[in-house]
């Protein structure tokens, strides 16, 4: 059992790292986006809200798809 646990944990940690990088990269790019689009602080907040609402909605859809098609199949896709 131990032989299967380590690769599985490394895969899950890598996936979580990608999700965290995806969420935090917007904070890095946001000043450039705001400058290029001439956004105010309110406009910048709307960009963040739109991104995270879309991200959260897709997480719900992906979770339901994983219930239907199987977790392993969805994770490998």
C-alpha cells in the first residue's frame, strides 16, 4: 500500500499547487491589467470578482462531472 501512497500524494500536492498558483497569479497581473484597461479600484474589484465567481462556478460543474464520470477519469483529463 505504501508504494501507491507516495505517488498519489505527490500528484494531489502538485494539483493543489497549480490551483493556488492560478489563484495568486491574478494578484501579480492585476496592476498591469488595471493600467492597460484604465480601471479604477472598483473596476479592479469587479475583475477579481468575475474571475473568482467563474472559477467557483467551474469548480461546481467539475465536481458534478466527477460524480458522473468518476474522479480518476476527470482528474486525468
